[in-house]
């Protein structure tokens, strides 16, 4: 993610595991703000609303079951564009 990039508030239909590889991200989830450092891992539960912000340019490894779908606040559901 480029520095300052922010995704929309959304929910996933599957659990995700994020491992921050470099840079800094901020994760808003469940009324909390988490700021994992490179090497940290986060488990984001299915159905929990979250928003991801790149505090600095960042790279993360994200794992979930195949063909996850995202639902945004406007009710739109779609496959993740990067999870083909």
C-alpha cells in the first residue's frame, strides 16, 4: 500500500491473517485501533468491520481461504481484486 492509502470500511466473509512485512499500517477493528510493526501478525475475524490505513508505504502478506468476498458499508459485495 502506498503511504496514506486507506481502504473503505468493510467486512470479510472469511477470517484473514495479516503479517506485516515492511512499513506501518493502522487497522481499525471492533472499536480498536491496532498498529502492528513489521514481523507482527494479526488475525482478523470474519464479519468484523475493519479499515486499513498505510501510515507509511507498507507491504503485508495476507492469507485467507480461497475466493474471499468483501462487503462494504453501501452493501456491495464483491471478490477481492487482488485475491484472484
